[in-house]
């Protein structure tokens, strides 16, 4: 699973601005606001952002 922080789009659950995106195969994605993001997606996105900052 790939997960990233984003500011593009709206939460699939409530329509608020998206903060996280879960990227799946076949160009599928799920968008989440800070309130509705699952813990696993948030953890993966934060880990990915931290590794990209160290590069």
C-alpha cells in the first residue's frame, strides 16, 4: 500500500479538504481528511514523508 499526504481533492467520507491519499493498483485512490484517516494510512504517509525529507 502506498499512502501520501496531499492537499488535492475532498475526503471520500465527508467532503472536507483531503489531507491523506491511499494509492492502490489500477489508478484507484481513496482520499481522507484528518478526521477520517485510518491509522495505518496516516502512519505510512508520515513514514514516507520522513524518508523523502532525508534524501
